[in-house]
C-alpha cells in the first residue's frame, strides 16, 4: 500500500514539475504573448528602433492591456528585457490605438 502511495506521489510531482517548466517557457506581459512582445521589440529597442512598428506588433498591441503596459513605465522589467519604456509606450499611438489617459 505504501508503494502505491509513493507511486502516486511521484506521478503528481512529475506533473507539477512539467507544468512549472511549461509555464517558464513562455513570457506573457499585459495580455501580450511572447510572440507579440518579440514582434514589438525591434521598435522598442535602442539605438535604432524600427519605425513604423510591424503589422504583427500592432496586432499584438490590439489585444494587449494598455493600462497594464503603462504601469511598467518606471519599472526595471522592460529594461531588463532590452526594451526602452518610452519607445514601448509610444507604440500604441504609432499603431493608431488609443493610449490610456493615465499613461
């Protein structure tokens, strides 16, 4: 009986470990997938940002939580990803999206 319990515990641990690993493989920020972030990164990276942003970037921003993105203006998070916050927060306007008033 003890072996069955130990076997079940091992299965549970493997599943939990797999779920944690899967969660770390992708990055999501303010309802933007890692693909969306990567599509926008060339337009939000110094010293030579791509202008205008790509169609893929604008599509990703369309589904993003822009108020959430604004909350990262003074955060270490965007620069740690190689993203210039001022350039990043200027992208919605370049994609003809309305930027939140409090941004």
